[in-house]
C-alpha cells in the first residue's frame, strides 16, 4: 500500500504514466510478498528444534534451546520417593572368602599378643571381581565294546561338537559385546585381550554371530507370527547406513516383544517385506507416516509428536487453538490414568462425549483461524498450505486415531516404546558408523530382536545368549 502523499503525486501524472507506474508498483509488491513468505518459511525452519518438532537432539544448534518440558509439575520433592527401595551394597551372610588380619604385638608397649584370645572381631566386606581368565575343559567320552560286538560311546555336550572350540559362555560374551553393548569388532578384541589376556580373531567373532543368527531362524519366524495377532503394536523406522548407503531399520514393538528388520526402502515395499503389517488386524501405533495407512487395520497416532508440533505452532504463530488442543490431550491422558488407577478399563460414554465435543470445537476453531482456498491457477504438484493449516487438517482428518488411546485403554498415549527400541541404533551409528555388508546388518537385526525380547521379559541378556548356545530352548519360551 502506497503512502497517501505519494498516491496524490501519482494522480497528478498523465493517465498513461499512472497506468505504467501502477503496474510497476504491483509487480514489486508481488515480489516483496513472495520474499516475505520465503523469509517466514526459512525463519520457521530455523525455529524448529528437538523440543517443538520431530527433529532429533543431535540436529540442535550449539546454542541449544532452554528445556521446556511438556510435563506438568507433580508437586513431589526431587529424589527417591516414599516406598522406593533403591539399590545399595548389602552385607553378605555367606562371604565367598574370609581373610583374617591378626594382631601379634601391642602398639603401645610392644607386648607379644600372639597367644592371647581374641576379645572381639570387627568385620568389613569388599565386593570385587576375581581374576578373569579362560578355563579349558577337556571332555572325555568313554567308549566300550560290548561282548555282542556293539560299540558304545558316551554323548558329548551339544556345544562340544568339534575337537576344539569356544564354549557357550565365551560365545555369549562375544555376541553380547557386539549386538547388545554395540562394541565394534576391534574394541571387542581389545576388551577380551585386556580382561582375559586372550587373543581372539575377527573371524571367530564373525563366525560366532553367524552361528547365533542360524540358531534364531525359527525364533524370528515365530516372533513375526506372534506380532501379527497382537491387539496393539507400535511401528517405527529410522535411517542407518549399510554398505555406505542410507537404508532403513524398521521395528515392531510391544511391551513384551521387539522385532527389527532392515530394508533399502522406507515405505510400503519395506513394510510388506517385513511381513507383519500386511496381515496385522490390531491397532498400529505410529507417527502418521502415510505408508502405514495403506494397511487395513486400526491406527493410533503418536501424541508425543503432535504435542511438539502444537508447541511449534504456539511459539511461531501464536495461535490459541494449539495451546488449547495440547492442554486437552494432556487432560485426556490424565483422565485415562485416573480411571486405570481406579480399576476401570474405559471411560463413561458421557465423559467420552464431552471430550470429543471439546476436541471437535478446538478443531473447528483451528480451521477458522487458518482458512485456505485452492489457487485459481493450477500448478503441478500439491497446492502448498501453511504449517498451521496442515496440522489442523491432520487433527480434522485423523481425530479418531489421535484420541484412540482414550477410546481403547490398551492403546498407549504415544509411540515411545518403538522409539526407545530404535534409539540405540543411533548409538551404534555414532560408535561404528554403520554396517559394511548386508549380511552383518541381517545378523544384527535378528540377534538384537532376540536380546531385546528377552530383556522385556526380565531375562538377563547374557543368560539368554548362553541358553541359545547350550540349546536351552529359551528362544522358544520367549514366543510361546
């Protein structure tokens, strides 16, 4: 809009010059409008961080944003709460070793006390680790020839099937270091050398992982079938490098099971290959990635993602509906937890109606605050909309999936379970950088699925691996 004084001066010009001048002004106003929109878009991008978007914390700038937790104050004092047992060293009533420290001479008069009876014993216990070393066990099987001519031989243990080999505990340690603690080959070699004074080759480490991979073949198939019939499961994916190329690690998680699968693609092609979603009929919890909606099952969106998106709208666009929606989602979560604490498995129909009515009212307010009209001139691709408009349309379209956690108490509020299962993959990337072969990635995903499933069922990771190499059928019990 031109200043009034300048507008009066333009009116004094001849009409043909006025038309030309107005055309020039219109052109520059349009260009400025485009520049302003682009500047706003870039400012929005710079304003996004791990607290108000789905960006990981590693992408935050050096000056990290001040923490603004979405959690409300509980009113409790910091530290251990009442009833929390804690962990500390406990005095052992049956120590493994007792060392007696004798006193033979008085420190005052130097009198000989070696034959004097002890008046009192004072005790101090020390928890420590014994010297670590490999123990070589030779298994000898008796062979007897019966008078009937039959040759009889005692059976060797299942893990002693060669003239010389590593035992199940040694193999478990190798796999434990690499696929649970995420330690690379060379550092695993160094650790075993430093702790046990024993040299081990990379080939042995590789062969041991290959053996574990083969032993877990049936476990993986049974785990897939078990997850297909689960009532609720979380799905997520993250990028990682295999053969110096970006590929994708997919996961399907519950509170008892974890399944990993890697593929070159992120979308439906990879999900079909993973073999769970095509036949899954339960509730799939995810972050709203469009490929998940290609499957015929119920869906639940991760509200942790939505709360961060709402926070961004609140900070950058100062729209009240975003604050109201975030508060409503938190209230729904609290109401659900309160009902669970009272032993209920659902909310009353009246409560559900009131919450849904409030939800729809806020959505309507958001749509009115962000009107959108299709452009008159059609261009290639999808018409571009503002960030607030895109978000409120998601709430409008997927409202049922967003509040699914309130309608079905078995559905979680967020998809944090799946995200936690993927988080350690980023740690492995920082340590090792990725996998040098697809074979190594396959080994990792199958073995890691077994270990994480065991951990979720309160089975020690090392114990689970040891049972695997001694054929204790732990892998069967995990998916039974």
